[in-house]
């Protein structure tokens, strides 16, 4: 297994702190939960100003499992190692229950209907059984023959029919009942927002899927959120605004929610949540700032 500690811990910590995360969950039409890797917390956005649900919680990724529960990861240094601890949260994004701590890079994950963790490991997707044993997701967990191996996986989300979707580098893929990952879309072109680009240029940071199996990809490298229809046709659902870029995306009904960040000098501002209604009208639900922390 490939360990995360190929670099000195202090350097790894600096790299992790250098960018925000993509974790966002729509709890309802006006209640949005996000992670905050920069400000070390979990935030609830809604009709009033953002409310901190967890403190001292360096969180890049928060998600809802297929079992309906909320899950989040906390990263930090322990005994000279940079570790990831996965927690189950309550329905308000509070009361973290520790499930597993790993020195392996398992910072993006989800959970299946039985609450078993699912994550990328060794070039495939695996399921962690109750015993701790890792088994191939749905018996396979790898890209289909002829398609490129997984790049760094940025998000894992569920769609209708228990299909699992992921983004890795420029790719968006769907994993079906046979456990095989198939590319739905590969984005190309030189990044217009280079700090969020990938090794091959384009990079998808966040992902969401609605009830009609339409996929929303936060193509942060190009300052866009792209909608991918089931027939493969694509359209731009949202664009970056005032240098605020979406690194995460969630959907509730016909409403889209963007987890956004802005770089000012060497500081990451936010998180900010922007709501995009079905008619395209945008509303800022809230921004975490100096007065919020």
C-alpha cells in the first residue's frame, strides 16, 4: 500500500493547508453543511449567518453515505505522521464518532448501505469490512480495460440506482453494479485558473448527482461547474464569480449549491456557499470570514 508520508510531515502539512477542500452536503433546500480545511471546522449555512458546528477539525471532505449518514475526515499530525481520521456525524454535523484512523491517504471516501467505508486504494476502489479487511468494491473497483488508471480521486458520490460516481484529474467516471469504473467525460484544455489545474491540465475537484442522473462537475481548473446529462451532453451550470471558485458542489432537487474559495495573496478566503436556482439566479447563502471564525 502506498503511504502518505513520502515527504517530511511539516511539508505535507503545508501542502494540505495550501488549498481548501471539496466537502459539501445539502441537508435540505436551505441547510448546507461544509468542511473548512483552512479554518479548521465544519459549518452550517442557511437562512442566517454561517454557524460553526465543529471546531479544531481540519476537514477537507464531508459527505453523505448511501446509508443516509453524514461522514467527515479530520487531518492532522500524530507521532510524526500525517494521519486521516474518519468520523460519523449526527444529522446536524456535530457529535463526531471516530471510525478509523489511517496513515494511508484515504481522505476521500463514502459509505455503502451497510455503513462500510468505500475509498480508493492501490489503483482501485475498495470496501473496508467490519473486520478491517479491504476487499475490491463490488468485486472489481478498477477502470474498465482500455481506460486510464485512476488519477488522484477528488470526490466520491452516489447517484440513482446505487451507482457510484467519482472524479479523478480530468475524468468523471461512473461505477455500476459490476464494480467497474467507466469514463463519462474527460475534460481537456489549458486551465484558465492554473492554481487548480491537474497534471494533464484540466482537473475536476467536486461532484454531485441529481435524481435524474445528471452529473455536476466542479471543473475548478476552468472556473466552471459543468452539467453532464445522461446522454453525455454537457452544458455550463455556473461560472466563477469575482475570483470565487467552486471546489465542491451539492444538489437538492433542482437547486445547485457551490462550495467556493478565493485566493487573496497567500490566504484562502471562505468557505462561501452560493446557491444557483433552477432559473439560474444566484444567491450567496453566506461567507465564513474573520468575524465568523
